[in-house]
C-alpha cells in the first residue's frame, strides 16, 4: 500500500490542486493491490508511474466574440492520456467548472473504461471552461470554431477521436466538424456523436443511457431479479439521464425523479419523458417548467438541497441511476438510499459517487455498477460509429443496439470474473479496475518503454 501513498503525494507535488484526479487515481490503485502483489512485474516495469502521467496535455486559448461584439477568452484542454490500445478516445465537456484536474480525472477513467469494452480504443478527454447556457446558436458556433482552430492539428480518425460530454451534443459536434473539415479539407470520422444526416450512427445518442440500464439488468439477473416493476431514482436531465429513463420504461421500470442544475423533480406516477425531452433537448430550459404542466409533481430548487447531499436521493425507491455529474452522490445520500431500501446503483455519470458513498454501497453488498463499467456503452457505440465510417457502411438501430447489449454483458462478465479471481466476489469496482488495467498494462509492457 506504500506505493499508493507515494504515487498520490508525487502527483500532488507535480500536478497541484487536481483533487478529482487524485480521487480517481486513488480508487484505481486501491483496487489494484491484489493484482500487483500477485504479479510483481507490473511494479518492476514502473507501470503505475507511467500510467498516471498523460502521454500529452494540450492547453490553449479560445478567444471568441459574442453577439454584442464583446471579446471573451476561455481555456481549452485535450488530454491524450494513453494510446496503448488504440487512438485516444473520449468526449469534450463544455462547462464553467472545467479545469485541468477535472479533464485529467475524466481522461484517466476513460483509459480503463475503454479497455473494458474490449475494443481498440485509447483514452483521452477534453473540453473548455465555457458556459453554453443562455448563448445563441451563433455564439455557440463561433466558440466551437475557435476551439477547433487550435485543436484540429492534434486530432484525426486514427490519432485522437473526440465525442460529446456535458454541454456538447450533436449541435456542437456539427460546428466543430465543419471547422475541422474547412481547415483540413478532410471528410473523415474524426468525431463521434455526429448527426444521422452525415456520418452518425443510429443508437449512439441512446447508447450511454441504454447501456447503463443493460448493465443494471445484468447485475439483477445475477441476483435472480429484474428491473420489471422497479421504482427508480434518476439524476440529471441531459443525454445520459433521458435515455436511461427511456430504457427503464421499456423494461417495465418507472423513473420517478430527474434533476438539473436548477432543481429536482419528483413525480410519483412516473416522469413524463416526452415533456423532459421537449424542455431539455428542444427548448433548452430549466426543469422548473415541468411543474407548470404537472402541479402534483414536487419540484425542489437546488438551493433547497440538504446541506451535505442532494434532494434526488432522498426518495424511497428500489434503484438509483446517477446521470448528472461527478461527486453528486455523497455519503449522506448513500445512507439515505440504503435506509430507504435501495438495492441497486448503476452509474451513468462519471464518478458520481464520492469515495465514502462507494464504500457504503460495497459494505452493504447492494448491486453497485461503477461508472467505468456501467456507462461504457457510450464509448463502445462510438467505436461502432468509427467502424461504420471507416467501412462506409450504415448499420440499423437494431444491429447497433444488439452489439451494445452484448458489450455491456461482456463488461459485466469480465468485471465479475476479475473480482472473483482476486477473492472479492461481487465487488465490481475492484473487478472493473483490475480487468481494465490488466489489458492496458500488458499492452504497455509489450510496446516497450515509450
Ligand atoms: P448533458 O450536458 O447532456 O447533461 C448533463 C445533465 O446534468 C444536465 O441535466 C445538467 O443540468 C446536469 N448537471 C451538469 N452539471 C451539473 C452540476 N454541476 N450540478 C447539477 N447538475 C448538473 O451531459 P451528459 O448527459 O452527456 O453527461 C452526464 C454525465 O454522463 C457526465 O458525468 C458525463 O461525463 C457522463 N457520460 C456521458 C457520456 C455521453 O455519451 N454523453 C458517456 C459516458 C459518460 P442543466 O441541464 O441545468 O445543465
């Protein structure tokens, strides 16, 4: 365990103030202890020191002009973390909270998540501390063009393939692709999450949410149970949350909450998904408007959240699907869920549960699907989009969805097997970390010290 302490204190010295990154590294290293004790060659090859250091970090200025002629400057990032299994792959996040530590934690997680899919994908992540809220289409377009005017020289269909994340959907991908094409003259699969009109894959938009629910179904099947008839808490109201709710309904479960940065909706008879899509995908307005259509639904403003926790996790339900953002589920929230008899947590967002919350779920032995396994369906389907682009083919929704389901099952099986192999049956945090790490580390060793 000495190496964990040593690694974290080295990172704190060399990369100061990156709290979320240390949190992600610590979780992975804690899980790896049984593997590293048994197979000492990983330590001899200095794999830990190499894997926590990104291969390349690109930071750049993003200047742009708003509709009133005012000049703004944001910080842009792309962290190309690890390419031992394939081209760097991971989304771009546009949110005011973005900083180097957040992008680094996301990129680090992405390495192991991508490895777990079994597909040829390296790990990377990027974004900007740009707030798209309240910006016009023209402002979004000019920001995206400026962002790509720098980033275009670092990405390509066989080097680094970005996708969406918080604040980046099909509209932003469209503007970024347009600028990339103008600068390079290339029409290639350099982004995933593209519009269906020009190179996107059917079922990519749905994939992360659907995959998180497929993963939950795998965990329940192992316990001789299913989602049918279950009442579910969902946080977030963006891409991942919406398609998590859609698949829950399809499998006979009922999502009774959703949330956004302004507040939480609780609707006892089940969330009206059509209305949420209208408010968040089309109108891009706050969930406060949901309550205008349904006076019986309870709306809690973000400001009214309990001090150390979130309103969304305080309702009684069988299962929870955190789909908003990192550290949105604290120890207090985890205790409330367990007290209310919640038996399953499947993470659509990246690292949504704090370390203490994760420990509480593992101790309680509920079905807990950590994000790097449970939400890997998004990136896996991005790889299916890359495969369609490279072969100039277009697969049906059913073909892509069937492959997604199979990949989620495989991730569940490899994580469960690794947990069992190292004496921690049922602990999918440990299993997913070991299974993902082993694939990357073995490739790194075979490729030499590079
Ligand atoms: P979206 O931007 O589509 O939606 C994010 C949702 O979370 C919105 O409802 C947003 O509220 C809410 N939210 C974001 N930040 C905060 C915050 N600090 N506090 C409260 N609410 C917040 O993003 P996605 O759905 O794509 O991403 C959600 C999560 O899933 C992220 O953790 C992302 O990294 C992860 N993920 C996404 C994948 C994808 O394919 N898109 C793949 C794998 C993981 P509001 O509407 O008010 O902005």
